[in-house]
C-alpha cells in the first residue's frame, strides 16, 4: 500500500511539475505524509542521551557505521519500557519518523525500546514461566499465607543498594519490635542466583518466620537473576513464606510468580510483613474493650440467672423438690403398717392349727418305728461280745489291740489284755499249750 501511495504522489508531482513547482510547505507536507505512515523496527547504538528534569520526553541519538538518527520517546512510554538508556548500549526501537516542517527536522518517534537481544531473553523467560506453571509452582493453592505480624524477618538483598535501607527504615518506623536479619548478596550478575539461594537457606537456619527478597528495580537484563530456574525452585521449596519486592512494575519476574506474595517495591514488601504500631495499639485496645464487654455481659447474664433461680420455691426450701416422693413414701408406709398386722395374725392362726394337728397325730406317728427299733436292739444285744462275756467267757487282745484267736498269734513273754464281764486283766504269756483238738 505504501508503494501505491508513493506512485500516486509521484504522479501528482509529475503533474504539478508540468503545471507549476511545489512550495516548500507543500513539499514538506508530501514528505511528512509519506514518512509518518510508515512504522519501522530498527537496531542501533545509543550515542547520546538527554533526559533533563522537566522534559516530557527523553531525547537520544542512535547510530551505526553509516548514519545517525535523532530519536524521542515520551516519558510514560519510557518508564513503562523498563529500559534505562545509556551511551554505548545497543537497543531495538519500534516507532515512526516525524517531520517538523518549520525547522525541516526529522525525528524518530519511539513507541517501544528494548535492549538488543532482549527478545530472545524474554522468549526464554516466558518458556520457563510456562513450564513452571504447568508444574504447579505458581498455583495459588500452593502458596502460604504470610502473617501480618512477625517476630523475625529475613532480608535477602544487596548490602550496598537503596533497597536494604528502605526496608530497614520502613520496619523501624512501622514495628521496631521485629528482629531483622540481613543476608547481603549480589543481586546482579551470573553468580547472583546461587548467592540468593544460599541466603534463603541462611535465613531459614537463623529461624526467620518470613523472608523478603528485594531489589530496587533495574533493566530487564539487570533483573535476569530473578528469572533463574534454580532460584525459582528454591523459593517454591522454602519452608517459610517468601515475599518479593523487586521494584520493576512493567515486568513480572519468575521469582515474583512463584513467591508467596509479590510486592511492587522493597518498601511495600516491608509493609506487607509488619503492622503499624499505632494500628496494633488500636487493635489491642479494641480487643480489650470487646473482652471487657463480653465479660461484663457474661457476668450480668449469670447474675440474672442466679437471681431468677433464687425466686423459685425449690431453692428457698429444697425439701419441696422431694415433696411428692415423701408423700409417696408416707402413703406406702401407712399401707404397710395396716397390712403387716393382718398378715401376721393370719400366719399365727395357721401356725396354731398346725401345732394342734401335730400334737394330736404325733403320739401314734412313731409307734411302728419304736417296735422295729426294739426288735433290732434285742438282736444287737444278743450278738454283743459283752453279752457273751457276761456268761463267763473272756476275750484276749495283743499289744496292738488285735483279737487273739489262736495260740500261734502270740509268743511267750508277750503282754496281752484279757477282757472279762467286769474288767480287763493285764497278763504276760509264760507258756503256750496247744489244745488236743487243735492237734
């Protein structure tokens, strides 16, 4: 389309040349129309920078071996880019030419600027961010809540930058009771990620409840250590919450993405982990008042309940609580008192009747048993050895109490007892003579 515009304008100029020559203004307008319709991206080296206070734009010059080009960039665009232009820096610019007709000057109006080669860095960072996000390192559900009040805070930053002073000043102002442990490390350069990882571990060993990882801004290239994969994994694996405050609003580093909380600046990070003393005082006073009111309400309710109980009859005379049971006991006692004598009288009459029957029938109940007993007693008497002895017989026993039934059971000199009807004779065997019947 640009070629067709140039062709038509060339035809116009040829027509104009055949009729009349163009004025300077007309020629400049034709050039302006052609230049400002074209958007270009170019690469060059910064040779001059002019960003004086009060200017609404930054003016600088880029060059290569064969040409130089004056450029300007409005301040809002410049700040949003995150790039701080320096002489000798290779930059990539996107914009369009502008022609100031009254002076016949041409500038390059810059829409965006980045350090040359930064595009590849951004692509690598974006790829790493996508990979870590797929692994869940940026998932909000994984991130831990950061306490508003902390007794011990760790700070990982450069010991020589403004960030360390901003954090210390903010924490002293807001809540001076918080202990701050500073792990000073390099936050720029190839070795910065390893140093920051070790500083995180040192803060954990020191017993910090939360860690601030901060830096006071910088260009995209300066902040590349905060896009390191190992640092991102160390932040995600840190056993205590990590708050970042890198101070680079246009771009969000990977460290910001995996941190538990991202703050815009080091000062904001310090404010996130410390309350204001005045706020704490107000909250304590408010809670004290609330506790006092709650205690007063509880005591009042208990007092009212006690007074209500005091008016109840059962608390004035506790025996009323058992009045119904006492009446039941009395009634049962009365019924038992009436029933017991009648029952005893009935049992007494039955016992008297049974006694009379026993007396009437008892005399003849044992007659058959007495007769049988007499017969058996007579037989036992006849068979008794004592009865035999009463007829003039005797019974001999040896020293062991055994009945001597044969002369062979004893020997001369042995002692024997001879039982007769009226006593026992203690005898010694002098001689043994066997009867002829035994022979």
